[in-house]
């Protein structure tokens, strides 16, 4: 927008405070898409720039976590895996869960971690959490390739490899996890400005939440148990179970549960954007 105050002064951009709560200005985020891609590249490259193994950590972490699950839940607790080979069963849950936890943890520190940038230059603040979600999508892709390699190995070994129309659900379920991590993350990041306790709380809360989600066990194992309903009410549970169904074709997909998760995500993302939009106007005064 061009605004001329004097004959010699021509302004290319006028930055004004938002007067309406519902003015999310998503068009402005699209105009800054080049910056968004730069942040995605920065997040991915900078994290492993001074490491020896670099992106190989995306393979190492799920492998060691799978081995731990195999010992604790498979050997010690002897929890069944719904007829799926134990290693791909655990790796599938770990892959989709790691994506959610990485998105939630990173976006929850958006304002605190980027206060230096926000105080020097203007750009839509929502670009930062969006870039985090997208850069973690690359990491998820690496872990998914590892999972796919393991599934092919067991497919050759057992003579059975499921590949069907259910695989079309995978991108939808991953996007649902992205929305869940983004929505919850920006809500927590907005609260963290005044209450730094959330930075400490979020770490072990994510770890505890993993055990309240069927990552290391199937929902069928909880049938008849008193706390089964609480796990089923967890909006992450249908997504993880649906992800396994899409990959292995075992069991049935909970359509009602996925609709419930989808509705929850819509509410969380919308509420998160409203809170984020409100907080970004004055966060430099309190951060």
C-alpha cells in the first residue's frame, strides 16, 4: 500500500496494529512465503551443522527407542502387537509421535526463542511456528523412509506386505498431527510469555502424554480395563491407531474417533491463532 505524506516521502509499507481480534491476516503469511522457506532451511541445517553424524540422528533415535520398547513392552510386559511384527509396530508409533512432539516442543518456545529477531525486524510472527512444523516434516520423512525399509524387510521375510488404498490416509493423518502440534504449541508459546513455568512443564508433559497414547501398545490391549475410556478420549489416539491401520491394514479404522480428533484440531488451531494474534501485539513488553 502506498501512502504519501509529503511530496518527497513515499512509503511502500505501512505497519499498523490490528484492531480486530479475528484479523489473522493469513494473506500476509503467504506474501512472506520466501521467508518461510528460508526458516525451514535454517531450522533443518542449523540443528546439525556442528554435529558429526548430522541427519543420521533421525535414524539413530527411533532405532534405539524401538529397541527399548521391544525390551520393556515386548519382552518384560509381554504386550501383544495386534498380529503386527513388533519392530515395525513400535517404529510406526514412534515415527508419528516424534513428529507431533517435535512440533509441539519447538513451537511452544516461539516467542521466547525468537525474541531477538522479533524485536529487530517486522514479518508475520506466525511464519516461525509454521516453518517449524514444515522443517519437522522433513525429519518425519527421513524416519518414514527407515520405517518403510523395515516394512519391506519383514514383507520379504514373511511374504506379506500391505500396500493398498488405506495408504491414502497417511498424508491426512500426518497433517492432522501437524495441526495438533501447531495449535497446542502456539497456545503454550503465548502463555509462556508471562508464565515461564510452561517451558519446564512441557518437557515431561509430552513424555507422560506418550504413555497415554497408544504408541507402544494397541488400543485393543486396553479392552476391559478401567482407564481404557480415558485413552480413547485422547484425540491423539485415533490418529496413531489410524496411522497403523493405514500402514499395515490390520484392524479397523475408527472413523468417529478421527472425526472427533479433526474437530478438536480445528478448535485448537483456531483458538491458538486468535491467542497468538492477540499476544504478538505486546509480547515485546513482557518477554
